[in-house]
C-alpha cells in the first residue's frame, strides 16, 4: 500500500506541475506585455496550487509510511532471529542438563558400590608392590630352582614340537617291541628318567616377572604327576600354583583342574607312606592361586594331576611354589 500511495502522489504532482508549467510558459504569448495578476486570475490558479500542496503532503506521508513499513519489517525479522536463537539455547540447556543428571547418577552409583569398602591407602599400595616384587606371594619358595629345588620324577611328557628329547622319549616309550633293557639304555642316553629342562620349566621364574605361553612342563594327556625335591626339609603349610592368564593363552583347556598333593621325607631313617596333603581344584578366574596345607615336615612333594580343563593331548604346569618354614 505504501508503494501504491507513493506512486499515486508522484503522478498527481507530475500532472499538476505540467499544467502549471504550461500556464507559465504560454503566459507571455497570451499576455505580450507583462502585467501583474489581478485577484480573479490569482483565484483561477489557486486550485492548481492547492493540488500541488496536497500532492506534496501525500508524497511526504507515503515516504513516511514506506519508512515505517521497512522498520517494522526489519524488527519482525529480528524478532524471528531472536526466537530461533532462544530456541537453540533452550535445546542446548536441556541437553546439558540431561548430561549433568546422568553424570550425577553415574557418580552416585559408583560411590554406592564402594560404600562400606575399606579405602586403599598409600601403605596398602606399598604393601602390594612389595608383595609383587617378592615373587608375587610375599613368601619364600622352597621349590625354587635357583635355590636348589629340583624335579626328581615325572610321568610321560608330551612330545612338544622342537624338543628332540621329549619326542625321542615318546617314541621309545611307545615302542612295545623294544625290550625293557633297551628302553632303559635309550632312556639313559636321553638324559635319564627326568627331562633335563623339567626343573627350569616348572620351578624357575622368568626375568619378565610372569610366565609366558609355552614355558611350562607339559605332561602327556590330561593326568600325570611331578615329584619335586625341596631345598631342604620344610614344615610345609601352603603351595602356590601359577598358570598364564586366559587372555594370552593359546588354549586354556590345558590348564590343570583337579589335583592331589602328597609329601614325604626322603631322608627319614624309616620310609613310610607319603602323607596326603589334600585334594584341590584350580580355578581359571585367577592366574595365581595359593592353597593352605596341613603343616607337615617334608622335603619332597608330589603334584598328582587328576584332570585338566578339557585338553585331550597335554596338560601345562607353569610354576609350582612350596611355602613353609625350614626345619632346623
């Protein structure tokens, strides 16, 4: 509407200007001699002057209307932008509030799960670190290879790839046509009844601080036994059995499951039946497990494997520790 009014006013002003201009231009020809306007002639021009004044007023009003309309349009657009911005801010505030509430719930849940538990202090951490450094048990190992512990007997070993001795011994043991005396000679040629590396596989820790896959005494089948001679006569009260974690094991089924422990004093003047120290089960939940035993003075321990966790070909024994106090 503002544009229409402005155009109409301009047209009216133009027409009036043409009429007035024509009168002024043709005036000299109509009046050869200049002469002043009388009252009647002035009255004749009055309508044209009034029309020009009214057209000027209309043009001013139309211009003002157009200016006001532009301002209103700008304000309306600005209001739309502000409304959109407020909406986005509200959405961000809502999302932030939801994340804060979720974080508070998570923190509360964690705090509730720890409620009533003892706090871990610097002293506790120091004790655990000292325990880890101390062979991860905090106790002396009387079966340790470097301290004098030795494997003095074992059942048939699995013929592991790359080990000539265990493979040759497996062939000799499986040769039913070979006379017993010949098997004995072949056994001596292969290092005797005990594998030369048996003690290191079972009783010696690695420099890495933990066992690695394959560094074990592999018994043939799912059962068997190992006899370990301790450093000296000991009042045995516990043993610790270690296996590699399931996360790095190629086949965790080879881990021992059910086993029995026997002990005796090989230096006693009168030999008696081995003492039954108990039957236990090894759980795969922990790579390191300790078992308490009835206190018994022995210098030799038999680890009697009754079953593994399902491997049909071999059973891996990674580390056996024997704990107690020396008999003076």
